C-alpha cells in the first residue's frame, strides 16, 4: 500500500498533488492504526497506592485513558505496582526499584582483615565489613571519604605499602605504652592520610583493640556543642560532645568494656544535685558506668564519666587502646568558642581537645596502645599551623617571616610535654599511588559502573597521569569526571 | 517559646540570631552576648538553659549595672586537677579568696597612684529598645535646642550631612524629625 502512495507522490503531476496529500494523510492514519494494533496486549491494571474511596474514580480515569488510547499515538502502560509506590504516608514510604537500592549491587571484594594486610596483597582493594557496630558506622567518617562511600556500592579501600607499614607499627605498639607510638600521618592533600587512618582503625578493631576514633576533630572546636566553665579542671567542659563520645565508645567497644572493671569507686554526676548521684563500687563493669551515663540525657555526667573511662583504659593492660584522630591540625588553632570576655578559647582550654592533646603530647598514656592522627591538608580554615610544621619538619610552602610568633604552649604540645617521651612521630604517606594501587582502584570504579564511555588501558593511564598519581584527584577528577553525556 | 523583656524569641531560631530582634542589638552585639553566657554558635532558643534565659533577661534589663564577670583561672599545660573527692564548694571558696586578694591588690595599686588597667566591657554601655530610642531623640532635641545646623535640618525633614536634596533624600524626609519615635 505504501508503495502505491509513494508512486502517487512521486508522479509530480500538478493534478495529482491534491490526491497525494489525501493519500499521505491516509498513510499517517493507517500507520497509526498499525502501530496500535501491535502492542495490544492488555495487562490487568492495578491501582497502585490509591485511597480506598477513590477506586471508582480511578477506574473511570483509566477507562477514559483506554478510549483515548485508541485515537492517539503514545502507547501508555502504567508502571506495575511493585515497581513504584507513591509516598502517600509515613507508613508506606516511597520504595526505590531494587537496582537503585543501596547495597543492591555488591562488588564482591575480599574483606579488609588483618590477615589480608600483607606485602603480597599490596595493590588489591578490600571492602569493609558493615556490621552496625563497625567504627565507621558509629563514629562516622571524614567528609570526603563519606561522600565517596555514598557513591560506591561497597565501601572499600586499597591496601598500600604504607598500610602494611602502619599495621606493623600497630603490631609493635600492641605491647608497649602509647608514649612510644604517637604518630601523625602527613602528606600532601588527597594522598590518602584519612583513608590510612581509617584502615588502621578497622585493623585495630578487628584485632580486638579498644578504639576511639574521631573522624572530624574540627567539630570539637567549631562552637557547635554546649560548653561550660569548670573550676575543678579549670577548663571549659563540653558535655554534649563528651556524651556522644561515651555513647560511641560504648557501642563500638561494648564487649571489651564489659570485661573491664573500675579500679576505684566512682560517683556519677559528681558536682550535680545530690539526689541524682549514682555511686559505682570498685569492680563495677565499665560498660555499666557508660550505660548509666548514656541514660542521663541531661549530659551533666558525661564529662566525668569520660574522664573515668579514659583513666581506666590508661591503667588496664588487657586490651590495647587506639586513639585515632582525623583533622588533628585543627586542635592547634584558636577555637570558635568565646569566653565571657569575648576572647577565642584556646583549644587546650576546652576539655575534649585538651584530652586529645594530652595523649598526643605524652602527658597521658595508655599502658598498651597507640595514638594515631592524620592532618587535613586541604582545609583552608584550619590550615596546618606553624607549630606543627616546625616540630614535624614538614617544610613550608612559602618562606616564613622570622617575626611570626609561635605559641609556646602549642609548641609544647607538639613537641611533647614529657621530655623523655619526645615529640610526635611523623609518618609520611606516599604522595602518589603506585600503578598497581591505582589499577585496583580503577577496577573497583569500573566494576561499579562509574566509567560510562571507555574502559580501556589508555583511559586508565590518562587518568593516572592527569592526576599525577594523587589518589583523591585520581578518583574525583579522573574516574568520576570521565562521565560525558553523548 | 521564650519571651525576654516582652520580645518573643522563636524556638527554632539560633539564639545568636534571635537576639538581634532587640532594637540596638546587631549581629556583633548578639555574638558578644552569647559569649558572655556561654551560648554556642549553633544553639537554638529552645536549647537555652533556664539559667541562661534568666541571666540574659536580667542582663538586658540593665546592662550598666550588671555584676562584673569573674576571671576564672585557666589550666596551664601541666596542670593537675584536684581529685573528685575534693568538694566543689571548697574550690569555689578558694577562688573567691583569690578574687578578694586581687581586689585588695588593685586598691593598693590605686593608692600608690598607678591604678591597674581595667577591662572596658563594651556591653556595659549597651542600650536597647526604648532606652536607645530615648537617647536618639534626646540627641536630636539637643541639636535643635542649641540651634545647630544639624538640628535645623532635622526639623526641616532634610538630610543633615550635605547630601543632595533635589532628588532622592527620601529616607531623610521620612525619618529626620525632632521626635523620631
């Protein structure tokens, strides 16, 4: 039929032009009918997420759609009910199709275990376990890492040379005082300091250490939680932040804390109302003390409890303790908190930063364990201060004027309050990924369908060279920036 | 809902922002006020403690007569805090003694003719609401009374500081008068 119309249209005669127009109209009309006849399979229409009373209203609407369909081109089929649910109420929230649900596509990576951290495994990606008491889930993650894990279907990291090195250091630290292993991870922005710190935390946790991980130390000093002056410690206490730390410490290390006991009696809520005092005898489980503190939602007892917990952890030799602090350099800045005279409070006059600085400086130590911290080089608000640059011998990007003052106190904290213990040790994280390490990461993202166009070796080498081997740039500016809508 | 000196401070506002509702309290003064009562930057009005609210209200009702802020000691790096068995009252008594000793020392210095430098509290001269409005009105009235150009311009509802009047000068025409409030 169409060939006859074509011949009519191509005849070119003026008298035929009108006829051809009619014919072409006919063509359209007839092809419409043909297109509609093909998908005439009628699926029973379900009425997804419709309120009861409005059923017949919907049926009428669908009936109208059905009659409408017979005249019009677009063939509309309703999405089946199991594919989409409207967010009608809180009780029946919207449900994503399965392929979009988190963890629906897993990467099948080996688990990040202590035995997997070997020289042989350098350059392989390993996924973290996702139990609810995993330190990453409870303590949280540094922001950049959090964003990356939000895109990845399985949170993972690459085992590097320096991972093995850190593991060996922690293995040694297991049996000695934390005074001997106070380490700062340094290196240029995006070289993987925070990832390494997180790997150390995961390693320590699965080796049975007690772990205290603070992924964003900045939050302790940026004036976001309550603070009150305390005459006993002569510092500003941070009840809310202390409460959160006690809560998290308990959640992650509940097994270990329930085997440890108080070495001296402790009164919960020391300086508060006498009616609310709670006395714990010597020999009470630490987990019980922590639980009592968590129950007190007024946060009043949190600072005292944290202090006692830390004292007990210092004394015991049953479990090694890892204190892991990210954003460590921010503790060497003036805080955003202000005293009544409107002067910025120094971080060593705030209870939590002071606690961390005391472990960093060797004033307080765990009988067994380590202090591990990482600098954030990309933060411009809390840049690495001169005191740390000097003591860790990081070098300066620009020549420093001889007239720039250093704070004596901060220098003391950086170079160690205990003269015998010495200062913080500098562990340099390599600036670049080796090719194998980058390859492992590339494969992870490739398997996670982050690369849309080309998945060839040339792409890999291009991204590797463009980013100069810098791990963060390799992922964010290399792999993830490769998406180009065609 | 919190009412301080007749002003409603909405629960969900940041305390630092809510304080700017007072006529005469801007963002800077509000920040200073918050620092004075240890209110952190992200504290909402609903999270203020009753003590903080009452002390804010009593301070704002007459800033000039507020008691001076005590200078609490801050721990040096090697400070060891007293054991928890030492009652807080004892520590407070000790602190009070040291404060009294300081006062005496200052008095002695003043007698010698070399008074110690006092911290000038900027919040002491804070005036808010009707007090501030009165002050502004009085200032204008004073200018008029002494017959100055400023006073005359105010009376004529015209700009005071040499601005053009052929066009614009709308704000001056609206606001410049002898009894502004």
